[in-house]
C-alpha cells in the first residue's frame, strides 16, 4: 500500500447562514451550519460523517464540492486547492467529485428520459459521442443492475431503489474518484437498502472509488466505512477508524449516539440509557462545549470553554475536556 | 444482476402516455372538446379565408349597402356595401394572427425573463421583477393604447403593444415554478455535473415549468384577441378599410338599432373564440396538473 | 388463567379498489393483543401494517377501501361492524392512534393546550377549565418542559421530538385501553427516538395500556416489543414473542430481513440483500407470496401456506411457511 497523501483534505471549513427572523423587529441570526470542520478521506476509502439533524453533515458534503460556497477554510483534492479554482477549472474538477442524493424521488428530472439523463454528463464533458455514447449508457445501466431498456423510460416508471441506482449511474458517468453519498439509503426500504449498499461497495472495489458517506444511521456507517467523524452542531466532536469508534466511543455524545442506536437484539435493550435534552438549535449553541447541557460528565470547565481538539494516536481524535487534563 | 432489481413497470412509450393524459384531461372536462373543435373551426376558417369568403372584403357595393342577411350576402352588408361574412372571415385572420404572434412573443420573452429572474435570484431577480411590476400596473388596454398612440397603428405595432402587456404575466408565471424547481436535488445534480447555467435552464428547468406557461398561453390568447378588438374599436387598431372585428363593431355602432347585424356578427365571433379558448384552457390545466400525472418531481 | 385479550383481530381482510377491481391489501390477519402488552407489527412499505391499524379504527377512506371480511373484537363489540357514530366514541377515548409525522398531525393554527384538551371536552364532556387542567397534567407527564407556560404555544414553536410528545399527550388524554402507534419515531433523531420510546414504555405501564407498535425498523422493535408480528405483502408471515423471534427467526423473510440489516454493535462483512421486489397489490402470486424471492422455495409453495406453530419453539411462535413450519404433509 503506497503511502500517498489523502485524496481529499478538508480543513477548518466554515459556513454561516444569515436568517432574518422575528416580527415586528426582525433580527438577523447567524446559523453556524459548519464551524471549523476538518477531516481527510484516503484513496479507496469510505469515510463516514454521522450526526443528527442540524449537525451540518449534509452541508459539509456540499461545501467541499462547492455546491454551497464555504465562507472559510481549505479544501484540497489531490493537493489542489479546490476553493481557489476558477469556473473553468472547477468544471473540470466536477468530474472527479460527484454526489448521490437521499431522496430518490427528487434526484432525477421527471421530464427527462433516463438514457438522456445518463448520456448528458458524458456529452457535456466531451467523454463520448454517438454510438460510443449509447454503448456507455448501456454499460452504466448494466453496472448498476438495470436492464438496457431502462434508458427509454422516465424516472417515475421506476421504484425508489431503482431510481437510486439511476442516480448512482449518473454520478458514475463522468468517472469520478470521490463520491459524496448524502444519506443514499435512508429513504429506502430495509431490503432495498442492502441491495444499494452492496452495489456501492462493489463499485468501490471495482472502480477504486472513495466515498464520503453522510448518514445518521450508525449501523450502516459501521458496515460501509473504514473511518468516521461524529458531528454535533457544526463541529466534529470525535473522529477515528471503524469499528473501534463504535466499539469504544470516547466522546460522551458518541457514546450517547451509540447507546441510542437500536440494535435488533431484545437482550440489548437493557443498555438503553436515559438520554436527556433536545438537540439545540444551530443558531443558538450553548456556550462552552456545545454538548454540555446534555452531557452526563459535564464539568464546570465544560460550561465555559470549548474543548480543544486532541489527537490520541491510532487515528483517533476527540474534542472533550475529559481527555484534556 | 437484473434479477436483483426486478423489472421496471412496463409502460407505454412516452408519446402515447402524453396523448393518453391529454385525452383523460379533456374527457374530464367535456367542454374542452367543444372549445378545441370550435377553435379549430375558426382557425380553419381564417386559414381558408380566400376560399370561404364569398366576396372581396374590400369591395364596395354602394347600391347594396346596409342590407340584412340574404342569399347573396350571408350576413348582410355594411355601410359601404361590403359583405359582412367575407369581412368577418378575413377579420378572423387578422385577429388570430395578431393575437397569436403577440402571445408567442410574450411567451418566449416573458418566460425567459421570468426564468432568468427566478434562477439567479438576488438583486437581478428583484430588479427584473420590479420592472415587470411597473408594466403590470398598466391595464393592458391602456398600455396598448399608449404604444399605438406613440408609434402609430400598424399590425407590427399592435403586435408589439399586446406582447408588451402580456410579457409581465408570463414572467411571473415562469418565475415561481423556476424558484421551486431550482431547489430540487436533480438541479443540484446538474450543478455537480458541471452543467452551464443556460443548459440547466433550457434543458432541465424549462420542461418542468412549461406546462404552466402553456396553460397561460391559451388563456392569454383570448385576452390578446380581446385587446386587439378593443383597440380597433376605439380606432387605434389596424386602419380601415382592412377588416378587423373591433373595427367592424365600431362601424356598426352608428346605426346599432337599425342595422344591429353589423355589430352583432363580429361580437359573436369574439365571444365564441374567447369562450373556446377558455374552455381549452380548462382542459389544458387538468392536462398539466401534476397531481393527475403523479410524476412531477417532488 | 388467561385474561381475555384487550383486542382480538380475526380474519381481517381490507380491500382497495384499483383500476375498477377490489384487491386485498391485507388478508386474513389474525392476532390477539393481550392486556398491557406491546405487539409490534413490522414489515416494509406496502406490507399492510398501517392499513391494519387504520382498519382497526375504521379510518380506511370509504371511497377507495373497505373491510371485506373479519372481526375486530374489542370490549364486546365487533369494530368492523360498528357504525360510524359509535366508532367516533371509541376513537380517541378507548383506542387512540399516533402517527409518524408530528408536523402534519398537529393542527398548526391551534395551540397545543387546545388540541390536547379537545379530546377531553369531546369524549368526557369536560368544561374548558377542567379540560385545561387535565391537559396540563398530561403534558407534564409526557415531560414537556415548562408545560404550564407552553400550553398556549403553537406546534411550530416545538421541536420534532416535543411535537411527538404533544401528540402522545393528545392520544393519552382520555386514558385509552389501546394505543396504536404508527411509526411514531421514524422521523425523529436517534437520541430523541430513544427518549420517546422510553416515554411510551413508561406511560404504557402507568396507564395499564396495550400498544400496537408499527415499524419497519427491527432494532426499534427489539427495543420495545413484547411480541412481534412480521408482515409481508398483506399477510402475517411470522408471529412470536420478541425473544423467540430474534433467537430463531423461522420464516425465510424474517431471516433474510435480519441478515440484510447492518448492525452498529457488530462487525460483519456479509450483508445479504433480498433479491427482487415486493409484488404489487394487483399482481400477487397465487401461492406463498414470498416464494418468488425465497431461496428455500419448493413445489409445495405454489399452495398458499397457513400460519402454523414452529417446531421446537414456544407454542406462541408461528410462521407461515411450508418448508420451515408446519404440516408439509
């Protein structure tokens, strides 16, 4: 295994949204959707980004691709500075980083034939034409397990799982190296989830793809990914390799998340701890450590000071005062 | 591999599907058929005017003036002895031509403006829509009047005037769905795939907002015809002796009680076509209704 | 000495009209809900679990659907045969239901205090002040913080988890015998889900209720259920006490389902997907409905199997499979 630099490096990514709220005197509230997010994805690796709603994981996936323009931070793809690219260079880079969406019913243009939707990216980037193009479309469909006749149909003629496959095929059409998968199986039935997960993994092996796998489902992430970062209110609170992260979570939030994730084993229910509190709003994070109001180990320090990031070796890192003596 | 996924549901080819939906929509609103047939008949009459007209619409027969309907003059004659039927038929040509072209222009230009405003948003959007609002605040007749008064009454200017009044509504009707469609995941996918803005708008957004524009088009065609007739009625339309429905009504006004048929024929014609277009509009609205189709993204 | 069950569903068949013909969405559903028990109905979309619950409460829209056969015995009445007026008295009072989407299940223009009190005013004939006092009590029981101050707040001022608690409060206002919960935690974050599940379990104990919990998530089911009924294509294919079901999943579908779920507590490289798709309601196979996708399919599976006891397991453990359970003779 040649030790190269990581495929993707994200450092200190920040994205703020301004919202005007309130009547009759509207106040501008800043929502810190991403507040200093750093991680790396190695070549051929699937890296997970987990958290609950409002943690910023979807924003992170889009921001690194510049589908949303970040406000601060650095993104490097094979060493190249992504944020500094001009429009033409960005367009070329777009081939290398693709995205698969959560909602199979919204991710395909309902008015476009599947075959045209798959051919278009290749045509736009000058990858193929004419008969070669049609051949490639057929090959893509076959790769995701759909028959060639699918090219002549409209999205609404397919089930959710099939549409998801079409979305994956579309992303593959430009031969990307990194795929940002934003909850790709969350909207699918359980038995279809497995089909799509197996497909994604097969593609990872066959094409040497790397993934940024955004999900709220720890079980799926554990199976699919080699490493994971846990997000809370726009920040990463813990990062490390799998399965260690879920076998021995260090950050109290990771522990909470792990304990709350249901397991298909009735004897495991004894460990379901009492979990307090709500996920706070990203517009008004608690002072100090964001998690302290819900943390069973909260100390005085936690209410005042946000914990610094600590690298603990073996690829693990955490932002928690418990590890900061 | 295919066995794992099952077969996509067997479906008829796309053209047949659209046709079937069209029939479903129009069968739900049976009056739409009436509208469609009526409109087709009028359009046919207009196209075949030289064949269907019994006389030269400009030919004056002073001796036969102000006659009621007869065998020779199906709808009678006007104050200059001209055959009303022939004038009506040629007037249809003009009305449909002016109405059709102006609405076509308005549809293209207005939709483009609305789409651009909705797609880019921000200050461009605000600026464009404010201009549209200014135009909208003029009643269509007044606006048409102003243009014709300033530029003179010719067919071209009339078309321009009517198009101008119709552009803002089309801009509005194109902007709203653009704003919602552009948020959809599949548009984000287009951006992720590096498509240019014009491509996204033309290939991906336009087909999804086109149905609304089409419905609007059919309804505004009726309005355009009415505006043209109104302008002709007040004397700002196409100059006589060219027959226009509005002009014919005006001419008939002078002796409205004695020679009522002079104004009646063109009035009924306008009524019929406006009615027909509205009925078509009802059918089209159902045809494009996403709930009936069940396939609209999102 | 067994107590009479709180609810007894016998041979329930609900049909929907598709393309002019009636098709059974659920067929011959049999189960008893014991007192103080949580029975989980688990299956994927289209299996009929929600339709079962809606049928119990008579909420199937009359235009498109009907209960074609079966009895639903509750407190001496057959709910399937009861007229609308009597059903209305039962709904919200003796049997209550909570739904998946708290945003759309609460009326956005009415305060939560109003909505919770409404059930009390309608079913118990309470006056406004009394109903309001009761509503406050229940809202505190579902652990809405500062309930007194928030009685006059609107649904949009609450988070998803809180709204779900309000919905639970509404359902439990009249202390019903049975609670039907249709995927109540599916739309919630995982930590909030844990809180709500715990709350439901506690309230169930407190009120001595029985609960039918509908879910597609086997993990959630393992957490909360006493007994589990697995549904596929409109039928119950396996029913067992929760430990029995997870210890020895018998029906091939149950087994396949468990093997297709990635687990957070285990590292396993094998994930086995179930090939094919659920058959559509108007194209059901004649024999065993799962047979087309089943790896154990045999000739006899062309006949529709009945629920039969699973050999070597508790007598309450039944599966609908010729090969794995019961009289293939």
